[in-house]
C-alpha cells in the first residue's frame, strides 16, 4: 500500500511540473489538425475516384 501512495504522490508532483498549453495554443492546434484531415481526405478521395475510372476503363 505504501508503494501505491508513493506512486500517487510522485505522479502528482510530476504533473505539477507540466506546462499545460493555453486556450489559444489548443485552438490553433485543433485548426491545423482539422484542416490537414480535410486536405488528406480530399486527396485520398480524388485518388480513389481516379483509380475507379482507370479500373472501369480497363475492364
């Protein structure tokens, strides 16, 4: 039981050392993720359509 208590105390101490991002940092990171996800989805959709047309043209 002592090891568990020691672990919790040390974990709490380490979490106090963390520099948490501010709201502006989180919002800008979310924007980057959403925009890059949309771009990648569009590129993959275009590749899928092109491959579909190519396969239909062959067969």
